């Protein structure tokens, strides 16, 4: 069982991730308090982070990702992207993977989370 943190300010993405993890024994926490996450990722105690590519309130996802990796370099971060064209952005390589947003992404989400957790066992 892992602690999964969803960082997003869009309900649709949080719902997609929660639905994709239905039936799994993970503890899922979602937040749109991006400023708190940026200040101290460790207070959330996640084993994996799902980070939406689009963030409101003036936050830039690459800055949020960099802040997470500075505080916890080995913490896996999976970017949730809306379109294929974002997959060619060189900054995506800073993350540990990506998932395209779709209503059928649940199985792929489970597979990617399992793979990331196997490569980075719980602390």
C-alpha cells in the first residue's frame, strides 16, 4: 500500500485518478494547495505524486516539479498531460513518467504506479 498524492486544481483530473485507483489498496490524497506542497512536500508523506500539467493560480508545473525533486529527489512524480503534443517537451524528462488524460486511462495509471513503486519501494 502506498500514499499517493494528487496535485491538481481541476476536479476532473482528481476524479480520473481516484477512479483509476478504485479497488487498489493505496491511500489517495488530493490537494489543490499547490503553495503548501511547494513549501514542504514531506508533510504530505507521499510515495508517489501525480501532478497535472496544467495548474491554475499562476503556478508553472515545471517549477512545482523542480521544487518537489529538490526536496525529495527520489520521490516518483507522474505528470498527467492532456495532449500528445506535450510529450515532446524536454522538461518532461525531469518527471518519472507521464499519463495522457482520458476516460480510459485507469488501467494504464495502475500499471505506471505499480512500476514506479516497484522501482522505488516505500520508505
